[in-house]
């Protein structure tokens, strides 16, 4: 199974939705909470080029945010990425 990383903030509803989708698919992921960690948040911004959370990576591939994750799921592409 590929390595999944999700950058989150503890008050973010989109983060909860993204994690819920991954949990329902029984995907193991590493959550990096950037709520009170400016260094991790800067790392997220540099890796993703974005300032919002969540930011999701599957292996080295930047997936994007919550809406991007759900779009991949609806198209069937998410499952393909998760089995590689």
C-alpha cells in the first residue's frame, strides 16, 4: 500500500471529511497536524504550493485538498492510486 500523508488543522471540517473518506476505505495514513506548528505548515506550503488544509499526498504525488480527494474517489482513480 502506498504511503499517504495528510496535513490537517484540528478545527478543519474539510480535514475531517477527507480523513473520514480514507478511514472508510481502510487506508493507513500519517496525519501531520499543523495547527500549532508553523514549521510543519511551511513544509506543507512548500510541498503543495497551497496554503489551505487538508493537503494530501499519496507517495510523492500531491493529490490536493478534500474536494480533489473526493473527485478522485468519484472517478475511481483514488482506488487505483491506493493499490499501487
